[in-house]
C-alpha cells in the first residue's frame, strides 16, 4: 500500500481512526473524511503530516463530497482505495415505536451517503482499485430493535454486489465487510445499555447480562477487535484479494 491513495469516510471514528493509523504506517497517503471537525482535529497524524489529509465532509451532501474528492486528487492524485465507512446506528427501540425521521436519517447516511461517495471516487479510480463498504452482520441476521440499521446494512450488501458487477469492467473491485460484536470500548458498552433499556423480549434488562448473553452466543466466545476488522479491509485492498469482488466478508467469530 506504499504511496497508494486511500480514502476513509468516518475517518475519525471508532474503526476509521484505527485504519488511518494502520495505513499511514504502511506508507499510504490517507484522506480522512469525517462530519466532525473536532474529531478530525484530534486524529493523530504525528510524524505523517505529508501523508494525511483531513477533510470535514458530510457524506449525504453530493456537492461537498465532490469537492472533497477534488481536494484529494489535487494533493495526492486519484484514489486507489476507498473504505466507505461513515455510518449512523440510529435508535435502538422496538419497531412500532421507531421514529420515521430517524429511519430516514439512517437510510440517508448509511445507504445514500455511501453511494454518493462510492460514485464520486469510482469515477476517478484507476484500474486495479478497490472499494470496501462497511456493512454489518445486522444486515444479515437482522438485530431486534434495530430495524433501520439492519435494513440499511442489508441495502449496503446489495449495493456492494451490484456495483461490483458494474465496476468490474473498469478493473475496480467492490466488497463489503460485516463486523458483529466489536469491543471492548464505549461503543460496545453504550449499545448494551440501550439494548437493556429497549424493552425487547430478546434482551435482558441489565447491560452486563446483555453483554454476557451476546458473547455466549458467539462460537468463539469473545468479542472481535477493531484491528481484526481493519485486517480484513487491508486484505481486501491488497493484491492477495485480486480475484475477490462482490463479496461480503463477515467478521463475527462464527
């Protein structure tokens, strides 16, 4: 990946910040896009100043995305790799109580926003490029009390398959990565608190019990790590995956 141009949306977030650090260390030129200016400001690029470009960007704003991609091209050249990773979990609550407004927001960020970025980057990518979309096991198994998120990630998996076919003649591979239970950390703890409070028959009413029950349901009996998700993205970017496209790589411990 040395000297390659990598675009990461959600670049200052839980997965994105880890990926930025990984790929900078491998010698890539990295453009980190994130909606949060404060989060981007705290993104550690010490020692890699010439390799890291931070851009405040809302993925649902097509004009803003186009401007961001143009800025990347001006500094580094066209993108070789895209981790289409920006997303929004949305509310955790039963279907009959779910806000239509929040449902629309989840779909707009996770599906429309992902497509906007994919299209803007793919138009400029050279043959041999690779795109990875962040989906989720929720898009396959459909997590209770997460109707919008599950639906959006199922759409991402379908989008991945379709765009892989459309972009194959251009020499661009498109795959998805679907994490499941990733932790420990604030994100894992908060999700368990929300599941415990959502009054669903599928979850205990205590966050620690929710966490224990989830892990007990994993054949490998442990959480996955952020690094293991980034490992999969790195593989899908690499030449070792040169004949892999249209797939959804599940990272869930079984």
